[in-house]
C-alpha cells in the first residue's frame, strides 16, 4: 500500500512540474504591414532567470494554418 501511495505522489509531482513555473507573457502586440507583407510582433515576458526561463516557441497562424 505504501508503495502505491509513493508512486502516486511521484506521478502527480511529475505531472505538474512543467506547469508549476510557467506563466504567460505580460503583453503581446502585433502589427501587419500589407505593403511589405511583414508581421511585427512585440512580446514582453520578463523573468529573473532568463537563462532557464524563456519563451521557447511562438506560433503564427493565418486562418487556422501555421505560417
């Protein structure tokens, strides 16, 4: 019984470890220039540990399709 409880606690810990320190950007802004067909994004995500806590990926979608 004690082993099952320990395994359950470890499983729950690993389930939430990735989301425990994540937070969304403070602000996201985007502008599109139709003349140059250029999208410019300004994403603010401050952290005290930029070496290990950073934005990994930004996906841009147009009509539900990644571009």
